[in-house]
C-alpha cells in the first residue's frame, strides 16, 4: 500500500485560539504548502542535525597526527657551508624557490628506516649476520682538531700539541707479524640500507668511505665509528671524460687556480668530522696533473690528513700518510669474481707483507667481504685498517 503524506495536523482537537488565530494559521499553512520553502526547511534541518552529530561524536580527525611546516623553512638549511645553494641544479619554472629557514643538513642520520630503492631480498644473509666484534672508536670531534669552516662546519686542523686528524681518528692497530691485508668499502651514505649493512655487518677493521653529498653525513660517520670503523671522506675529482662524467658540484678541476681548489676542498672537508683522511672519487685527469696534485697535497698536509686512493695515484708520494690500492675487487659484480679478487689480495699480502683493495657498497660485495674476512685468521693473514697501510 502506498504511503500517503498529509499536511493536515496530526491532532483533531485544539485549544481555543485568539481572534486573529485563524488568519495566522491560514498563512502558515500556505507557506508550508510552498515547495521552495519546504525544501529550504528540510535542508536547514539536515545541516542542524549534522552540526549536533559532530558536537556529540567529536572531530573525526581528532587524535590523528598533524604536522605544520612554515613554507619559509622548506628547502632551506641552517649552518650549511657557503656555496651550497649555487651547487644545486637550476630550478625549472614550475619549481618553488629556496627560501631562508631553520632546517639542518646533517643534524641526524636519515638511516633509521631502509629506503625503498633497495630490494630487501638482496640482504637476506646480511640481516642474519652477527654484529662484528670490536670496540667503538672515540666520538668526534676531539678537542683541538677542528675549527669552524665554511658555513660553520668543522674544518680539520693540526692540534697545538702536534696531534693530527690522521693519527687521532685512525683505528688503532697492533701488527702481529703476519701478512696484513686492508680493504676500503666506498660509496656509503647515499643508500640507507647498504650503508647500514656495511657498518653493522662488516668487521670493524674494514675502512669505510662516505660520499660528501650524503644526507645525515655526520650521523653516518658517528654510527660507523661507534661500530669500530675508521672513516675516509670521498673527494670528487675531475675524470678524463668530464663533464660527460660529472662527480658532483664541488669537483676538483685540474685547471682551476690553487685558491679555487682550496675553496672547494674546504667546503668538502667541512661537511663532517671524524674521518682520518680523504680518498678520491674518480679523478683520472686531476690525479695526473702535477700542479693540481701539488695544491691538493699541500692542503692536506696543512690540515693533518691522510690520502688513500683507488690505485689511480699509485705513482705519487708526498709528505702525508699515503696508500694506494693495488686492485678493485668488484669491477665484475659476480660473487665468484669478487672472491677471486679477495684471494688475490691475500696472495699480494703474502708476497709483499701487506696489500690494500677497494670496493663499492654493493650488496654482493658486502656479503662476499664479510664471508671472506671471517676466514682470514685461519689462513694466516691479519685484517688491518687502511690507515695501518698508509706511509709518508
């Protein structure tokens, strides 16, 4: 049966009305019969009911986390070295400009959560590896070994008592008479998962090198030293195919004036503290230039730093602690090839008393190095930090 809606009152008896009550009632009935007024009244009642519901139940977003950022703080930094803005790529028309603010480039490591750009299955065996033994190194900075550099960052100096950064921040080492082999794993700080894997699963005698452009660089270095690893800072240098192959905005260029090379070096060196020396990133052209390397070596000597290269500067000495790698271990990224290069390092150490290799923080490299290092003692070879190989 169809429902019937009537505008008649629901009651049949009413109290006596004033004399003019009939006219008022007639006007109200006519207004109610108007469809436009009826629709407006219904909408008003709906909104009134909704407001009462919100007041009773509360804000549905109450308790949810809320973050408010000032637009003037986004994309800016506090205490960054001079020239960092100029080093950034040119913004497109659709991009917002950088504005002054209060954010810090390296206040904390961004390493607490793994990044999505590395496949978790690449690290299955690393996650189960026990933490390597070895005491933590002293926390940097040590008194007297730094001064404010460009933008306020710590710039290394020789302490008043003659102590150098190369001595103070190197991992202590006691030779036991056996052949010694050292290894540097580089490219760290750019990927959170591989960086954590290298820091937390490799033996503390393995030297780690970090990219100067890494976010949270100081936090990464602090974490590495807390696990016993000594640290190198990577220095982008001009390769033969520059600028097609560009190491970054503060690349040391062979043809630059000495003051420009020193300016770039000081920016790079003041990105963090706690490293005992520098290592090259690329640099075939820069390392082959006598004037450029003279400027570079002089600057490192004045600041008490060591220099460890990937083998490209093996013919160069100098009045600073120096070491050159005799081979890269992961030019071929197969596990068998990496294992072969590691065994070749052992053979070189047995023949000459010591050897130094370099590798990159690929998952397969980290896994192979960890397994290889675990058997060195049984094979009569001592694992040493790179600083133990460096000589003046």
